[in-house]
């Protein structure tokens, strides 16, 4: 049996995540109180494994704070029952959440006469800390649209994928912000920039002309070798600790040339590894 617990900030995409899991064959329940998780697991999942073999539960800040504080103990209980459990936590930057609530005109669940929207967002973040601390996978949706989030959820937690650690390689542009949902960040802004070559400016690091330009640089080759050596050394250590996900992000100024090239090279290097390889170029249109 497999249980995925989906939590995170309102407006970060929890509903989309649950809908995607439902499309993947999970039995989904939204906003289940933490106090009822124990009873649900024992009386539903264990006694009727045919229906609840793959289950996803949505847990959010509408729970009482004292109930949320019990989440680590509840998670420990589920583990002792022998159920494979993953906690998926979604978040986004406050400015992005404010914009989303403004555009959709939805009411934040914690706004009231004493809490403005910015105050409610910060309060929710604090209330969910016990859940966030137990998360196996963080997804920051600040720069992610609905379709990208669906694809990301489908690729990373679809239970049809054989159990192995997922290596998620992501390129980005520093001018658009550093991704928060990452384990390692490498800065490629010190390398030769194809942007200053008029013939290459409109192309990306996936195209042959840009690749040839960067491959001719000894600094680029040395940088790539150093990253690869580092990852070759430490990825097996994370895998040995039963990590399900490991995210490696490489950034350059605009996220179009150098970082894209390096991520493509890393993905190619690990293509024949025993890991599940995922690639995303965040800032490439």
C-alpha cells in the first residue's frame, strides 16, 4: 500500500496536486483532520486494501494548531503499520500567493476580521511547520503554471514508476529568482555567455550552435567535470539514506544558455544510471 500526504500553503497548488494524483489512480481525500488519520488508516486502508491500495490525503491549516502539532507522531504511527508514506509539501513566495488570491478573488481560509491576507499567509506557514518538517518532497510553485505542476506531480510521484530515487535536474535564471525547492544550486554565471554572440542570442542551450560554443570553452568543461565529480560522490550517499528525491539546479543570468546546456549534459551523464531522471528548464519559453 502507498499513502501520499499532500499539504502546503493555500494557493500553492494543493488541489491541482490531488487532482493529478486522482488521475494517477489514487483514492483522494481533501482536508482530512490529522486527528482522524489514525482511524482512517486502521479502519479503511488496512481493512480494505483493494480500494485504498493507493491513497492521497490532503491536510491543510484548517486543522487546529494543536492537532497539526501531532502530525509527526501520526506519521510515525503509520510507518509502524508498514504503509509506505510520502509527504508532499507545496509552497510559493508570499508575493505570488497574494497575486493569486487577488486574481481569483478567493478567500484565504485563515483571513478574518483580525487577520489581513498577508498576515493569514504568514500564520498558515507557521501553523504548517510540523508538516513541512516531515516533508519528503518540497515543490515551490512560484514560477510554475498549472500544466507544469500537473506534469511535475505526475512524473515525480506516479506510483507506476519503479521505486528508485528521482534525480531532478533544473535550469533557471538568477534574474527570475532562485528556486526554493532544490537541494543543490550551482552558479554558472562565471562561464562564457552566448548571449553576447548575436547569432546565438535567440537560441537556447539545447541547440547545437550554443552547445558547440560552450563545449569549446575549457572553463565550461572544467566546471561540468567538477559538478559531475561532486554529484558522483554524493548522490549514492543520499540514495543509501533512502531519499526518494534529489533536486539539482544550475543557474545562469537568464536561464537560457549556460544553465540549460549544463543541465542537458548532466541528464545525459546520468541517463544510464539506476535513477529516475527528470529535467526541467524553468525559464525557457
